[in-house]
């Protein structure tokens, strides 16, 4: 597996909601959905290598999958993990600014 493919395995997608955009405007924070088994150090390295910026801090939160029913059968949706990445003052991610 190539190194860039591994970085995209860690950072799955950006989360663009009203709440996450407020963090971007006020605190220079960006929110990503990340791999459940990714550590804060791996997330920091992936953002720095992919976007060429300096990361100040990484905060993560785990979200358990919701329980869903189909008739009498019960299942669970996949769990996910979110990371809030704070960048150095004056830097931004051009991909998410558009």
C-alpha cells in the first residue's frame, strides 16, 4: 500500500456542519471522520503530510454505532471516530475554504 493511500485510510472525510464551521471561523479548527483505530499522533502526521500545515492539537471523540431494528432482528450501525484538529494561527486548509 502506498504512503498516501495509508494517509487517506486514516483521514476518511471532512465533516462540514454548522457547528464544525463555527470552530473553523473562531478557533482555526477542522473536523474529520477518521479511522476508529487511528491514534492522535497518526492523525496529526496525516494532516501535516497531506495538507502541509502545522497542527497544534488533536482532540478525538468516539461515536458508538446506533442500534437499529428490522422487524424482530436487531443490528448495530458501524462505530465512528471524529477528530478536531487545530492549526497554527494564520494557516488554513484550502480544500475546505471553498
